[in-house]
C-alpha cells in the first residue's frame, strides 16, 4: 500500500538540482526543475551508483559514473548504458514541504 512520506522542505532543493532522500532502506532523488518537483529512484539502474552527484539539465539526470541519462519526469532511459528505466514517484507540496508517494 502506498503512503505519502515527508521528504524535505521545498527550499532545500535548489532549482535544476536534486537532493537524496533515504527511507526504509531505499534511496530516492527529489528534483526541482522548470515544471516543478519530481522524484525517482536514487540509484542508477546500470551500476547501482547513487544519482545524488549526477548532473541535472532541464528534465534530465545524468549518472555521475557512466554518463547514462534518464528523463526525470518519466524515468525513461535517454542515453545508454542503462537499459532499465528509473521508477518515478508522485510528488506533492503542502505548506512548503515536499512529500512523495511510496
């Protein structure tokens, strides 16, 4: 069953950047891009590298290890080497707090 989990304050995620959020032995990334806030798995599907040091451009996250690129909104792979998409999560903002549905 999915539940809304508090991740961070809105002002903690700089524009065109991300922060790492760990919950129940899982890692997520919370992004602040032009269209709002988004969340994905925080580990690259290719080599299990944390995406927190990745490069955010527009609606894409580039893995810091092998430069694989994912679409932040859909999780889809844009550039190899990853083959598997990232899982994405619903995000809501209430009273300047960001919640993700996991």
